[in-house]
C-alpha cells in the first residue's frame, strides 16, 4: 500500500466531474462523470493519483455505462459554465 500522507487530491469520491473521451483516436469530448474511487500507485519513484470514473456514452442509439481509470489530467472540475459549454457542443443537455 502506498502512503498518501501529504498528498492533495484534486477530486474526491462521489464528486461530479467532466471527463475527457478516453479513446485518443476519437475527438476530445467531455462527458458528465462521477468519481467512484481514488487510487494512489507508485510508478518508479513517483506517486500517481488515478480515479475510477463512471460515465454514460450514447452510441448508435444505445446508452452505455462505462467505468475507467483516469489520471488527474483527464478530469475537469464541473462548473455551470463548463457544463453549458458541453451542452452546446453536444446540442443537448446532459
């Protein structure tokens, strides 16, 4: 187990966030998401913060619920302004 002493997490469990599309070959789209868990792992000599994220994606008329591990750089704090920009980009409210 990795010590988290002195580390500051940008997001906490249960928090609503915006998450970028996980597939790098697709357009950079933001999805309404929720942080389920926060994990800290050690990679070489650095501690890496990862989040277990839950979000829904509409694909070919189906709604898919996805879970994924995301690094802190893939997540954006959810504000009214940012959510309204996502609505405009998707032409519909989330």
